[in-house]
């Protein structure tokens, strides 16, 4: 019973963060601010949803696997953010060097 | 109209939109990104259709590996801007929409009237105890239809042979570790992730016996680990198209061949394992098959296009092109 | 859970013909490969949808195995097609079918 309400609350919070991240993706003007919104909000949303699912898990091993999935998604998201950001920064810099 | 059906309708609409965008968006690179998202949407559809093996395989191979191959070759297949872009683009979008809707409606009216038939599920589960594994899909892949799996590995090998045979003169001979600045991040990431990937691949291989998993999923995850290792520059410089590649590429096919010869001679039917030892035979074939599949897919990534020739650093990452050192 | 069969079979039909139209109408070779893969995905979707829908309720594993095999074969064929396209571009400089508005 407690676990079910916990799943509901965490799931709704996760969806809220995902929605916030998507709004940031659509409404922010700049690549870097969009990256910021996506990486922070979406990863937190994923963590909350993983926690919500972990409350419904049959055993501790399954919950631990969900946590591991969250950590790996975190690593992947951070990597993407860094690579996109550094590529964009290098391209901005070379564009500024070309423009007289 | 319950929650499941609403989810299905939304998911189907989303997948159709992603496919449509990937066909019509002007930039080739963006089309590839939409295609990768389409592959992941399909993985969700497989999950809704209670097909977890297919979902794992689609997410790993269909979206992941194929996406990597497409991105790697996107710089080598530039798109020339068409002079009359607006008019032809509208015709194109119109034709695709008409084709999709018209064809879909006609096709669905045929299919929706087809009656539900009794499948092979009952037959597959009836013989499950004597097949050596406990998961029906693995039993089908490696026992009932092991011949298909054998030939599938052969198809992978043939594709790699032809890719290697038609290579141009500027093709690389080995995967060189890169020395550009900014590589430290990729190296650190590879060093951290590749051991985890090897573990996950081994777990998927082992879990195929009783849960969704198996040789193909494990092989693809291992191939992804090798690609990550080569991007991070932690692989030693090796000639992947020499003797090592020959051994790794042929190993899966030869394992199946040996088992087939042995079973034909002793049990007079090809690939008919003795029921008490079927589990061990399947495990042997899966292990060798995983290594072979992983190497073959990694070699696809290495050799599908030649890297940009003079004026650029020879690197595995073709998305970030910088001035030569 | 109601039967998801109608929704996904309609999606399979839509994807198949969208991909087919793309194969014929798109000029860039790489995009044709993407369209071909979308068509293949539609066929796989139909196979798995039929697998899910059987009378006795047991999910048929044979189409699952066929689709997994098909995915790997599709990726091999796409890799080969990409390599061929790249070689054709290297040799002839041609990456698209020419427009024939004349």
C-alpha cells in the first residue's frame, strides 16, 4: 500500500520533470541552454521513474538493476551533453575566427 | 478504450511521425537521427507486443549499430542541394503521405479480416524440457531452428567479405589509437564503460537460457563495447583484416559446422543435439557465436566507409573534423 | 488489456508503404537505405503482431526468432549497401539519381 502510493508519487514527479525538460528543449533559444535543460531535468526524471519502478520490484536485485540502469543512462547522457557542447563551442569559435 | 489502447495509439502515431520525418527532412544527418529515434520507438512497440528479445535486439542492432554505421558514413555520402528543392520536396511529401495512408488502409483491410490462427507456441513449449534451455525464443533460435542461426552468421560473414573486397585504395589497414587533444574524455569514458559492457554482454549470453537474451544480443553489446574502445583509443593497434580477423570471423560458422558434422555422423540428423547434453552444446555454440558476431559487427563499423583521406587526421570519429596536427 | 493487433497492423501497413514510396522517390542513395530499413521494420512489426495474437494465448516464439534473424540480416545488407554507395561515390562522384525534369 505504501509502496503503491510511493510509486504513484515518484512516477508523477518523474513525468513532471520530463515535461519540464521537453519544454526547455522546445522553448530555450540557445543550444547550450537546451542541453542544460535536457541533461538535468531528463536525467532526474529518469531517476524518479526508476525509483518508482523499484518500489514495485519483486526483489532487491531487480531494484538494484534499475538503479544501475539509471547510472548508465546518466553516464550516457552526460557524455552526449559534453560531446555536443564541445563540438558546438569549437564550431562557434571557428565561425568567429572566419568572420572578419 | 482503456489506458493500454491509448498508449498504443499514441505510440503508433509517434512511430509513424518519426518515420515520416526521417524520410522527408532536408538534411541527411537529421534524417539519420530521426531514423535512430524511430528504431527506439519500434523497440517500445516490441515491448508492447510482449516481445522482449526482439526489443533488446532492435534497440541494440536496429537503432544503435545501424545508427552508428549511418552516422559514420554520413560524412562520406554528402547530399547535393537540389536546385528546385521546394517543388520537388512537396511532391515527395505528398507521395509519401498518399502512399502511406492509401496503402495502409488497403493493406489493413486485408489483414484485419485474417482470422487468428493457432500458432506454434504450444508446440514450442511442449518440447522445451528436452531442448536444453528454458526460454522459448532461445530454444527456437539455437535448437529448433539452429540452421537459420548458422546461416545468419554466414550472412554476416559474407557481407563483411564483400565490404572488404570492394574497399578502395585509401582504406585504413588498422584501427589506430588517436592522439588528438580532447580525446582524454573519450578515453576515460571507454576505460570506465568497456568493462561494464563486457560484463553485461556475458550476463546477456548467460541469461539467454532462462530469460530474454542470448547470443545475438550479447554479441551486439560486445560489438558496441569494441566500438567504444576504438573511439576511446584504448584498443592496441591491430590489423583487424588480417589473420586475427579471419579467425574471429570464421569461428562462429566453423563451430556450427563442426557440431553439424558431428551430429550428422552420430545421430544421422544435422544439428540434432542429444537431449541430455543439449544445454552444453547450445552454450558452446552461443559463446563462439557471440565472439564472432561481435567481431563481425565491429568490422562493419571499421570498414564500411574509408576515412577522409588527405588533409584530415586519421581518426575513427568522423563527426568532429579538425585541422591536421 | 485489449487486443493491440489492429493498431499495430495498421501501423505496419502505413510504414511499409511510406518506406516503399521513399525507396522509389528519394534520390539520395543513403536515404534509400533508410527507407528500405523502415520497410523492413514494418514487415517485422506485422510478424510480431501475428505472433502475439494466437487463439490459445501462448505467444508464438518462432516469429520472434525470425525477426531477430531478420534484423541482423537487414543490418548486414545495409552495411553492404552503405559500403557500395560510398565506393560508387568515390569512383563516379554520383550520390543521387539524377532528376529528370527534362
